[in-house]
């Protein structure tokens, strides 16, 4: 029997598009798991669903929504000081067994926002710091500006400055305040 982490990794591969497909037996288990979730949802019994359903659906949703994020924000932000939805998604995906592979694909994904690609840079700095410069080379070449939210101030800043900050300090929220 496959582990919950392996099944989650396969589902995330499926949603990342260009990653190799899951083994056939895992794909069949995922299909049965998702069919069961739809059936349970229709009957109002989703709370009784196996844990793999909740984990895989939320991880796939996190990846899709993170790719579209319009703002790069770390640490406490906004008037009331909360962790942004995008950072929460980034943190959850960072816990995935396939995190390195996912964030490596995300940083090169031209369809993702540059802000999302900065979250990928954060993950790559943490997961594979020795290769950070090489992995962020294309994004650095593209240049441009990103929307950065610090506390309650939203600014457009050069992407090269953000990548330099990430390279030097990582993405610990204490540095970004």
C-alpha cells in the first residue's frame, strides 16, 4: 500500500503539468479516492472521507492558487498583522515530499506570476541553497518588478533586489519586516 505522502506527490505531479505521470497503480488509487470524495460530498459525508482526499485536494489547490498570486508577502502583513494566504500556501507546499520538484518547476513556469516565482525562490533557497543562483538564473534574466507587501505597505520593487535579499537572508519573516 502506498503512503499518503507518495499519493500526494503523485497528485501534485499531475497538477504541475510537465512532471512525469504517476505510476498506473497510484493513478488508479487517486482516481478511486477522488471518485469517493465526490460521492461523499454529494451525500454530505465528506468529513468521513479518507485523509488522502483532503491532503491531495488541498495541495493541488494550493499549487494552482499560488501560481496566480499577485503579491509577494512574508511575515505579518496588513493592518491587523496576519500571514498572507499566499504565504500559507507556500508553507503548506514546502512540507510536501515533492516540494523541491514542485518549486523547481514553478520557478521556471512562465505562466506563473513573478510573485509566485519568488515564493519558489524562497523554497529553493531553503531546500537546495547550493544551487540557488543556477535555479534562479532565468528569473533573474527576465527582470521586471514585483508587488511586495511589507507590514501594510505595498510597493513595486525590482525582482533582482528581491532575489538578492533571498540569496543573502533566506525568507525568514523576521528579515522581511
